[in-house]
C-alpha cells in the first residue's frame, strides 16, 4: 500500500481519518515488541547465555526471512532447556515493561466497549499475566513444558494445535469475531512482525507498530514514532 503522512511519525494507507473507535468491537494485540518492549524468548535465552543465538533467529522470523515460524520457535525453545521458572519470574517482574502508550490505548478501547485479545507467538507464562493485569478478554499463546521447575526445551500441545503462529493468530481472531457475532471488518489488529500479517490481512484496520518493513507495507496505519496511543490520533472517541 502507498502510505501518506497523517502526522509526523504516523502514516496511513487505504483509510480516511478520522474513524470512529466505537465502529470497532474488537482489538487484537501481538505481545512481544508490540504490547511490551521486549522479545520474551530472547530474554529467557539470556538466562542461559544464549541470547545472541536466539535473538538472531527471532529477528529473521520477524523479518519474514524464515518462512517456517513453527520450526524457528522449536529451535529457539530447545535452546531454553535448563532455565528455571524462578528465572522466568524475574524476567517478568524485572524486565517486562509495557510499551509507551499501551495502557492508554487499552483503557480507551475498553471505555469504548471493545473486547481485547492478546495473540502471541510467545508464551502463556507472560500472556496470562498481562491478560489479568490489563483486564483483557482472551489470549492465545504457547505453553512451555516444565518439569521440576525447569524448562525441558519443548512446548506442550494444546487442544487448538501445537504452536501459535501467524495462521493460528488469524484463526483465533476470526473465531473470536464469530463468538462475538461481529464481522472481521469490525476488528483492529496491531503487530510488528511477519507472523502478524495473517491476522492483519483480515481485519478492518491493521496497525503496524515500530514494525518490520514487510509489515509496514501492508498496514493501514504505521506508527513510526511515539507510543501505541498514537492510534487514537485517527480514531474519534
């Protein structure tokens, strides 16, 4: 899409602002580097001295250079073997921070009556806590296998499937729309990496947040400076 500058650091394509926030009924967020300011898998890897190796795979996957997201995640999780749940606790409490404007955007969406969904290629260890902290309505993420308080380097299959990748994010969003009795065009999707493109491609408003070039290219809104609440610049409340 061809973008035009709506305001400094905020570009749009395929939409004519202002839009009405109340015309939307659901907003779906990616977690890592979108709702929060880090990649959880990279920070867990840091606990066992493997952050550079894992971060390189993460970056390639988010850029879209690795097409098999599931295999890339399996490779990264295998490198986490031996990390303790106590170490993951410290990552959540000491390192995890909401991105600028995240709390404000969440509050505005809730006030406008939107449901909030967190869909992540990351882990329930973090998504469940964020869901409760922010009062979100649903999540979909991966489950790390733990034995004796230590990560095994594997993930646990779920009733919906094995790994939450881009296709699963899209499926979860569409499933939630069906449950709410709304059309996908009444949903907003916010992400930064290649695995967010499937869900961004089916909604009424797609938002790239400090995103990879391939994601910016296909988004209705690209937030390139400032916080997540800059989305509210184009949405009338």
